[in-house]
C-alpha cells in the first residue's frame, strides 16, 4: 500500500499561471516532507522541504503547504515557467531518520508558453 | 563539487548476465542510497549505507541483487543473474547525516541514474 500518493499523473498549466501539485500521505508518523524535480535523463533534484512543525515554507516562486490534519501537502509554483516542465516527486520521512524517504510516483507538469 | 557520479549511464545486457552498477557519492556525505525507478512502482529504495555499513536492505528484491560499499567514495550494485524484469533506471543518492538530527540532513542528492535494459 502506498504511503505517499500523488493522484494526478500529469498537469498542464499555462505560462504565468499557478501550478498546484498535490500529495497525500497515510503515515501519521511522517514529520518531514520534500519535493524533488526531475528532468528527463537526469536524477531527481531537491526543490523544497517542510517540517511538520510548520504549515508553510516558501522559496522564491515555490511554496509548500502542509495540512497535517488532512495528511496533505501541496506545492505551488507562481508564476509557472516553461522551464518548470518536469516530473515532481513528493517524498516523506519519519523522525528525521535517514534512509526512510518514501516517494510518490510523481506528477508530470507541463507549462505551455 | 561534481555531484553524485554513476556509471554506466546506459547498460544493455542479455538475460542471465551479471550487471554491475557503480556510484561515487558526494565527498563528505556519510549516507548512500540505491533506488530503482519503474513506471509501475515509481522510486523504490533498495538499500542504504551509513559510513559504508549497510543499514537497511529490506528493499532489495531478491538474492540476485547485492550491494557493497568498500569505502566512503565508492559503491556497487550487482545483479546476478539479470532478468528482463530488472529493466529500470537505477539511481544512487547520497546525503550528510551530520552529528545532529536536523530535518535538513534528510536531503538526498541524486546521481543521473543508470538505465538498465535486460533483453
């Protein structure tokens, strides 16, 4: 059973608009969440993270929101740019423990000019 | 820093052959992870090491898979014998655990991956 779910395999957004990528998790012990971005033929690269003691973390155009009661997090990209087109993976870990990053299956974002 | 280095980038082999994938982590990182990515299962953790010692290999699919880390700058993932269902992209990642358990130490840095095709 998947502990981290990204229910939308793909998302298409117009350049300049907001992209919202969603992620749900089932393990209430998860306390650290990350988003990775992956371009074709490259490894995932770290984008932004959030600890469970926060409900929002912002880095430039990227903001991650965490709703612990709903076990849901989302990544907002504003404004979206064509270079943001990639696969975005949500990941979660428990207790700051190394090695227990559980990944979702990813959402492919396409930003159209 | 060159980042995590993996070789080869592509490997095509025939069923039954031995396959060895290689990884050089980022200098100074004390954790190393091997992942496999497939369409069906997404990114799966196979095994990880801390200070060259295997910590959790519960993700290794079966005995045909083995991983070693003889020193802090090198790790291998071996499949013997290989099967068509092993075809996937294999990623190596590394991170720095530090002396204090901080959330930021969970950030893993991935290599470019090895695309394995077993015919």
